[in-house]
C-alpha cells in the first residue's frame, strides 16, 4: 500500500475545531487537494453524526478520530453506530485489549454490510505522539516506547484490525514486525518549515513516507497557515 497511494492521498488534515462552519469551509477548500479530513473528539462532541455528515458532503473522506476505549460491548456498539456515516477510518485504543479490538472490527464489517457502505479501516492507537519516555514512566508504563508500540501493534494485527496509529519514529520496527500490508497512520507530522507545537516525537512528511507510513495526519501546518490550500499543496509537492 505504501507504494500505491498518490502523494496527495496520503495526507489527512486534522481539523480540530468545534466550529462547524469553519470545518466545512476548510474541508471544501481542501477537497481534491489532499486525501481526507480527520475529525476529532472536540468536533464529534460538539456536532455528533450530523456534523460528520455535513463535512463529508464536501467530498472529503473522513478519519473519525474518536479513540474508543471501553469494555468490548460498548466499543462494538459505538463502532456500529458510526460506521453507517460512510467514514474511511475510525480508531480505538490498542490498550483496550484483544477482545475489544476484535469486537470493533466485527462491528464495522457488520454495520457496513447492513448500511451498504464501504468497510472503514479500523485502526488502533498505540502510544500518543504527545507522550515521550518520561511521560510513560510517570504513568507506570516502564520500558522503551518502541518496544511497547511494537507489542501493541502485534496485538492489533492479532485482533484482525487494519493497522495502527504510531509515531513515525516507530515505523521501521513496526514494519519489520508486522509486514508490508499493515496500515500505518502517522500523526505528529511537521514539515521542516512549521513549528513543532506540543508534539514531542515528530518527523517531516517526506521522512515519514520514506520510512513506510501510509497516511500522514497533519494539522496546524495546514489549518493555521495564511493560505491552507497553498500549505497543503506545498506538502504534496514535497512528497511528490
């Protein structure tokens, strides 16, 4: 998959806002320029399924970044509820465990078949890119970040899910352990000309793709630019 995606299709813009009109306007401008839009918990909490449908009407594929983490039955129900929206990607936390992830994947396939929509990629979050080794130690998760990410990715593959969210710095070991077809979605991406903000473990878009990332999630370098379309086009050009 890493060799078949066009440069623009690798990029999902993180539209992290509660302003529906702003989200629709930004998605409309970026539709066709990049691969899709990531809508997170802020947006979903404010606008729910109707907000997702409104943004999707712009033609942008949607990554619904809700990071579900609960008992298996609850997560399966949540995935079953959002799949008919026609989303392209949805995620859960790998730390929720094997059974939770299995139930999430099953729910997505069943709900997509019933609704007549494409089955979304169900992916799992390994370690948030805002966390570094010190943060993991603080919450009692000992051991190198890389080892923990690989272990969670292996559990995700065992559960039958499509891939994981991981820092670009863990792409190489995850690829080695999980193979070429396992999807890797990489947040914390910052072009060399953009500020790092609160992401501690980052690389550039070109570096991430060279290491094997499938989809790059890029937020503020696009959304906070004076001209978001020009910024997105600049990133696409760098990848091309």
